[in-house]
């Protein structure tokens, strides 16, 4: 398998007692890069990082033993990395977690490495698609709207982002996230397809992120977005709940296959 797409800084920083490269089934660029809303670093107001998400099947010791491995995060230079165990990842998919579900719907160029096991997840992504997406996407958007004013100087912000909040009177990056989440969630509920890569509205979302929209316009667009999302949920062709039993079986099958491939269990184990 070709692992050249995974940044060597991630591999070098991985602190656990097993080889990240041996157990990874996917790594991809996420966030603003996958959304086509990345503001380049040469823009004086850019505060975007390079978001990378990976999923691994931990070896049996870290899945069945006392030190159960679930996830790991890294912030280094411009990289913002999260690595999930397959078990945790599938659990988040079943909840339609907006930060995670897009990994099943990326453009090919955004995958840094891709194991056939992850292709099985992509081929069966409808198992995770349900009206639960309404609560997930609307819930995340609500949190962004609430914090874009009240959380203006939270500890997560760097000096540059704080300066932008002072200039605009609200956190424009959170505003852009909220509008994008509402649109993506509505489209997903209407069509059953997750449109991660934004082409029609990418420039508009970047404009919101730069603070070009006054706060009242953001709030009005968000209110309209919540109304459209609710209407989309009510007429959605998606099932009320995800296919939990089938998703669990897929999780078990992929885990055992990867352990066999890695030599952790016998070919007939």
C-alpha cells in the first residue's frame, strides 16, 4: 500500500506502540480544503489550517485490552490532525456527525491514502444516511451561531482571529461554518447525497468567512437556513434512523479482515 500521501510529520509524531502506517485505512484532507472554501495563506486575513482526518483499525491489544484506543489529535505548524479508531468513526457516522460524515463523500483528489476496506465503507455509506442528519447538522450550526458573538475571545483563538473578531464584531469563521452546515445538511436530507465540495456557493462562503457580511445578514441567512433544513427533514426520502445492525456487521468484518492482513490473527481466525 502507498503511504506517501500521509505527511511524515504525522507519522513521526504518532506516540503509540503500533505503526500508524500499518493500520490506517484512510487519510484525507478535510475542512476548508475539501469544502473548496480554503483562504490561502497569502491572504492577509487567512486563518485556515490544513485539516487532515485518518481512520485506523487498532491492533487487537488496543481494541480488546485494558488500553482501548479511540482517537488522537495533533496540531503542528499549519496541520490540524485527528485520527479515529474505526469503531469510534462508525459510531460518529451513525450519529451523522458533520465533522466526520463528509469523509465518505470526498472528491478523489482529497484522499491521501485509501485502503480497499475504506472503499467498502464508501460503497455502503447509505447505511449511515438517515434523518438523524437534521439534528446533527442543525445542532452544530446552532452552536456556531450561539458562539459567534458570545464566544468571541475563547481560548481556541489565536491573535489573528481575535483581531478579526474585533474588526467585524463577531466570529466570521463560525458564521461561515454555520451557513455551510445548514446548506449541506439541507441538501443531504433532500437528496441523500452529501455535497462536500462547494462549487456554486464557495466564493460566498469565503466572503462570509472574511467578514464581508454584516452580522444581521448572517443571522437572517441562518434563520432561513434552519427553516429550509426543517422542511427538508419533513419531506426527506431518508429513513428515520441509520441501519445500525448492518453497520455493526460491516465494522466487525472490516476489523477482522484488517487484523488478518496485518498478521495479528490467523487467516482463519
